[in-house]
């Protein structure tokens, strides 16, 4: 039967009606390529296509496309059936709208008028598959439940002997069912639990009529059971009555559940409650509307409120108004969706002050997952916030601090070229910051020290121990030599090894050290001169005492002896003349003592003061040096000169006059003493031959400079300043000033 004949057959109304009325979808396929030749109406309804559309489809269009339900597998099945082997299989099909559904396909080869065709009868089995899936899930669930149940189900008669025990007792107590069936209550319960059960039995049997009348009687007890290994286990036992058809009590039905974990949890809860109460963080619990129902003691301490004031208060009322409403809204939005919220809040204490806290807020759920409370854990970070703000301010100031540092700061790369320099570094070496970038740092080092500095740099980069700081001579842009102290360390700069250096100019310090060394040398010289001067002064005083006072006292002694001898000889007239001569000798001795005393320290300095003593000193000087004229200008009163300065001023003038007389060849000297608001000033000026002050300072020997050094040290001893100027052939000027305070 050819295709045209088949078409004629199918077009017959009777067969077409039967074909389209079938409850299953029917496909007729070309046996060679699997193309669709015809479909019935049920196929169009099942797959959602019009008949014309269906005839243009391939088996791949009607398949889900996921392995193994692919076009390739469908064609493979068609080829197998074409070889005469019918197939009954399940297939995941695709409708026109893309939805997938399950079908059962009965595919076989048929022959019509000696021509082979493939007939596919397709039945929608989606509901069956759904039922199978539900059944499978249900079986899994109950199987899982049965395999994992750990509760022990048991029955006892009225004499409290086991009549049944479920196998799960092995997991609970370690005994087999057979062992348990032989046990009595004393074998099952710990002593304390046995006492509790006996008391309950006595109590319940005392009201036996009530028990008989109450068909719903049951009790739930927490009892400790003995285990086979000698340990015990806490259980919850629910007991109810077993009655016969007449309502008579025949025994007890019980379900025993292991509550060891719950007991441990309760113990843990008690322990946690203690921890919460003792915690050093604020902890609060609210209801779902945010009203506080619990706070720990530390919350009270931090907020300043007591518990009674806080309970019932809305948590948000403790938050500072400075927090934007959007932030509070975000918090509630987060936790109301069951999520944890972390953040920082500014809260208010009872006294109105604010404090910063790190806050964690999270929901508390019940067993079914419903949010029943919120909990907040808060840590006071006020000091941390202050410290962080101080750090931010410090960082803001950092760049300004570096740029305005009194220390020169630079960064150089491994090759020794400068990558960064602050203003002070540029100022020290006389460059601009821009000029320094990129130049070798060695250019700033005096040639005498370059090799040493480069060796230190190489060793530092290599990790060898080198001096942390050192002093070298540097070279300014102008070529001027300066002294600097460098302190360097290795850093990582822009991802590469570099050297961070601090530079301080110490030129002034070096000069001061040199001046100090010179001063030390001068002091040593001064000390030696002082010892010599003391010896000279002692020698002079000894000669004066010997030649003057000593001779006078010797003459007086001989005179007294002569008078005594004359008095023995009754020669009173001669004795009287001798005594008169001795009076002159005593007067000469007194003059010698006064002269010596005035040389050491004029008594009039204590009796009449410095002004009168200066006048006396000048007169005495003129008696000896009549060719030198002295002009005095004393422009202050005696009371205006501090006592502590008087001797100092006298000795400086005395030493200056001695130096003028010995060395200057001057014929005029001016002495001025005056005072202003801050200091007393002494000026001594002569018109002598002058001298080179620097050469005198650099002498450093014992033959010169003692007078100048003596005046300088006397002045500085009382916090004064000593200054001397001298010009060859034009004279010398000495200026001493002492502060009044």
C-alpha cells in the first residue's frame, strides 16, 4: 500500500474519526528518517501544536533536550524499532510553550500494503510520575523516621513489670530487650529517682477513685536511669494508663526520651546566664516591637539607668538624636527580615551625655523559626573613637608636620638618588625641593666623607649592622661646608627598597664644642695662672710682712726692751723719749697693715660702698701713674647696685687698670657705670696701643691672657656678659653687663 493509498485510507471519515478520537497521542513516522507523517488530534492537544505545525516537527523538537532525552537518542530508538524490535519507554517531552512533561511511549513497527511504518502511541504520565515521586518521598520520610527514632516505647502491668520494650532501649541504656524485660524498678532507676517514683505511686494510689474516673490521666516525669556501663542518663518519661474494654486499669504505657542534651543545655543556659550577668559588655533583650525586657548589670552601669527604668522602654529612645532616622530604619529593616545587624551607635546615658558603642543586634527564634525576640550586645568604644579621631587628626597633620619639621627628611632609592625631600632638608643644603629630586645624595656630602657614607649605605641595604646615626661634613649648594648628623633606616617606598633619612644641621653645635674645648684649655691655663698668682700674692704679702710690719715689730720689741732697761736704771726721761719714738713705729706698723689690707680687699668697699671705692682706686692709681688721666662717669646711686655685684665690679676695674698700666701705654682712661631697666653696664675704655684679641685668645700658654680670662670668668660667674674690642694703635674697650634679675 503506497503513500497515496494510505492517504486515501486515512481520509476515510470512519478511520479518521477513530484515529482522532483516541485518548492517547498517535504519531506515524517514516521508518527510514523518523520524520512525522501524521498525528492525531490528541497529539495536537497534548503538545499544543496545530496539525500542520506538527507535521513539520522533528523528534528533537518534541524532546526536553536534556540527556538522555535528546534528538540523537530518539533517532537511535527509531532505528532499533525499525529493525523489528518494539520499545516501551518513558520520555521527558516538551510542549510548544516550552513546558516539560512525562510521557510513556509505545513504539513499534507496522506494515501497511507491504510498506513499513513506525507507530508511536504516547500517553501523558505526568500525574503518575507525580504520585510516584510523592510516594517515594513519603517512603523516604517514614523510613528515615523509623530508622532514627530513639524514644523507647514500653508497657508495664500494674505490678510494674515490663510487658514490652522497644529495641531502641539498647541505644538509651545499653541493655538488650531481653535483659530489660527481667528488670524491676530498682534495676532501672537511680536511688533518687526511685524515691521520687515511689512517692508518686503512693500519692496517686491514695486517690484511686479519681484515677479510675479520669480516662485521660497521664504524667510526665524527669527521671535518671541506670545504664549497663555503670553511668546514668537523664530521661523524660510520659506515662499513661492502659484500660480494658470495661475501663479497668490493666497497666501503663510509657514513652521514654533521652534528655541528656536538654539537661546539658539547661546547665549551659544557667552557666550562660551567669556569664551574661557577669559580662563586661552591655546585653539587652527586647520583644519584637523593640521594648526592653532584659538588661544585664553592665548595661545599667554603662547607661546610668537602673533595670526598673529600662524595662518597657523602647530601645531606640536610648539612641542619640544625632543618629539619622535612615540609620535606625536600616537597623530595623535588617533585623525584621531575620538578619544580623552590626554597626556603631551613639547612645545617651541617663545624665544626657553620649557614648559610642559597637552594637550587634540579632533575632531570637523559637523552634519553628519564628522571631520572638531581639538581642543586642554592645561594647563601649568611646575611648577608641576618641583615639581614632586623634589618629585621623594626627594623620591630617602628618604631612604638614613632615614639611614643617625642624629636621631635614629625605628618601633615597637603592642607587642613592633622592626621591623625596622636605623643606627643611632643602633649606639645610641651600637647594629648592625640585632641584634635589633625582640628584645623588653623595653630592651633598663633603669629599672627605663620601666613601664612608656610601659604604654605610651599601651595608645598610644588604642588612649588615651599621651605625644608626653618624656625623659628617656636608656641602651646601654654594660650596659652603656644614656639619650634619644623619640618622637612616631602610623602608619600602613605592614597592621598592629605599632609605629614609633624618638630617640635623649641627654646625653651631660643632662650633660650640670647639669653643668649649678652647674654653676648657683656657680654664686649665687660668687655673695654672691662678695658682701662680696665689703664690706670687703670698710671696708679696710675705715680703711686705717681713720687710715692713716684721721690721717695725722687731724695732718695737727692741724699743720696749730698751725702755724696760732704762726704767730699771731710773732713767725715766730717756725712757719717755724712747716710748715716743716707739709710738711712731707702731703708727708705721698700723699703716703697713692697712696698706696690705687695702691691697687684699679695701675695707671701704664694705664701709662706704662701690662708688666711693672706685673713686679711691682711681686716686691711688693716679698717685703711682701720674701720666695717665682717668675720667669717671658713675651714673647710678649706691643703692641701685646689688651687693653681690660690688666686689665683682671692683675686681674687674682693678684688673683692667693693672692691664692698662702694664701693657697699653695709654694716657687716658674712661670708666663708665650705668643702669637701665634690665641691666647694669660697666664700660672701660683706653686710648692705648691696642692688641689682636683673637691671637690673645688662641695663645693657650701660661705667659699671657690671665687678666682677660680672670675678668671674663668673674663676669660670667654672675650670669653676666663680657665683651672686649681692641684695634691696633686705637685702644681697647671692655664692656661688662649683668642682668638685674
